[in-house]
C-alpha cells in the first residue's frame, strides 16, 4: 500500500493493520471493540510491557520495519516465557509521524504477526497516535497453564545457573552496525531479529527451575536483579563460556574483548535459570555457574569491574 499514515487516516490505518495480524487462538474477541477478550483457562495471566523508541531501540536505517516488528514482539514474548508461561496475545501501541509511509507500518505488523506465530500467539488490539518519532509499545499476555510462575526470587545456594539461547550475538551485531558495517551477517541478523528460546521457558518451569529471567540488558546486569531478588550470590565460571571463533575475529578487528559482549551484551533474550543441583537438564541448557550465599554477581569468584549491561539512564 502506498502513501503515508496522514493519507490513510487513523481508522483506515487501524483497519489496514488489524487485517494483517490474526488475533490468534487464545483471543475470542479481537480488535474492534472497547477491549479484547483473551482466554486464560487456568485463571492466572502473566502481563508484561516494553516500549521501543526509534533511535534508542532501533534505527530505521539499520533495521527494516519487518525486523523491528519481529524484535518488538520477541522482546515481550521472551518476558512471558521467562515467567514459565505460554504467550497468548499482544497489545500494540504505535506512535508515528503523519509522514511515515503506510508500507512501514504494514511491514511492522507483518513482523509482529510472524514472531507471534512462532509461539502460537496473536495481536488482540492496540492504539495508534501521531507523534514526532516512531515508538512502539507492546504489552504481552501469557497463560501459566496451571503452573506456578518462575520468578527472579527463588534461587537457592547450591543451585546450578544455566542458559538457553544466544549470548553476545546481538551486541556484536550492534557494534558492527555502529562501525558502519553490515557484515558478518550472522551477528547483524541476530541484532535485528533475536531468536529467544521461547519453549525453554515453560520447559524450565516443568524441570523445577527456581528462578528465571530473559537477558535483555546483559547477563551480569540481569543476573544482578536475580541475585538481589533471591538474596544470593551468582558466580559465573569463565571457562564455561565458549566464545565462537567468528565472534573472536570480529572483536579482534575492533580491538575489544568478545567476553564483554557475552557477559554484558543485551537483546539476545536468552533465558537464564537456576535449577536445583542434580536436575537432569536437556542439551539446550548450558551450565554457566552456581548460586552461593551472599550477594551480587561474580565471575570466577571476583566482582565484575565495569558496567554489567544496558541502563537507559546510566552514565
Ligand atoms: N514505569 C514503570 N512502572 C511500573 N513498573 C515498572 C515500570 N518500569 C519498569 N517496571 C517494572 O520493573 C521491573 C523491571 O523492569 P525491566 O528491567 O524493564 O524488566 P524487563 O527487562 O524484564 O523488561 C518489571 O517488573 C517492570 O514491570
Ligand atoms: C540504535 C540502538 N542503539 C542501542 C541499542 C542497544 N540497546 C537499546 S535498549 C537495550 C537494552 C534492552 O532494552 P530495554 O528497553 O532495557 O528492554 P527491557 O530490558 O525492558 O526488556 C540495548 C542493549 C539498540 N538496540 N539500538
Ligand atoms: Mg522492560
Ligand atoms: Mg525481562
Ligand atoms: Mg532493560
């Protein structure tokens, strides 16, 4: 569809967007009324929201609208999975200038639709408003399917710390884009379109995970939240992290330490969980450390010097 949001008007835009995204099987009443109705068979709903702001979370010259849509959905669906829940539906707030091409908004919705399809979720509704920059607000809902939520607060001394998914790939991709490059593609693609290991979330809950979160800001920063909530120390074992050769090569060319990307890079939305020692973990979980009495996050017993990850208002 050609033209801009200004050409189409608010209700034309809503019609064009909602036509593109099926509400999905958990939504008996989707877009079109004052609110959507989302099924929650066991009566406990997980709800989470994240904002994406142009220039801060994405750049339109670095990512296509489709990729921004995939990432906006992924960032929120990963939070639902990190509670051990099955995602059911998204609510989308879209802010943009009247000059924004309609095609950009439609492609954004194609990305939202396709990422939702990975977890069998849909888009239940949203809002559109004119504003100076593109901003996307995503609220995700999920179903605990009768399980207790896996919070950040349940880790106990002696537990194993394990990760499912990627670490450092998105940060490497961001660094590559920041240097004005587009290659190696694998990292740039990982930045544009993260692939959270969604089904590992409910699987971890079934395995008896004591705490869990997704890595959005950086492993050390995010584990810091888990350590604080659980009143424990998390010790990571450096030798348990294997940095891929290709990541080492990129880091060498930039004169940086690739372990920094792995330990403090966000936006891969890997799931990190603690499990009672002796838990029979499937191959997708890599053990990276252990929980101890105390506080904070250490690497090989030593405090991590420097920032542990992204802070929107940090120095
Ligand atoms: N403006 C806000 N009002 C209320 N709660 C908030 C606000 N911002 C963040 N939170 C809550 O603080 C916690 C940490 O937020 P955040 O670091 O963004 O989590 P995540 O990385 O999983 O998205 C979450 O439980 C979130 O709901
Ligand atoms: C243009 C651009 N600059 C910088 C970044 C890096 N970045 C932006 S936000 C962020 C952290 C994750 O986003 P946040 O809003 O904190 O999500 P949450 O932790 O709430 O899931 C990172 C690493 C980016 N993705 N794009
Ligand atoms: Mg958040
Ligand atoms: Mg999170
Ligand atoms: Mg954050």
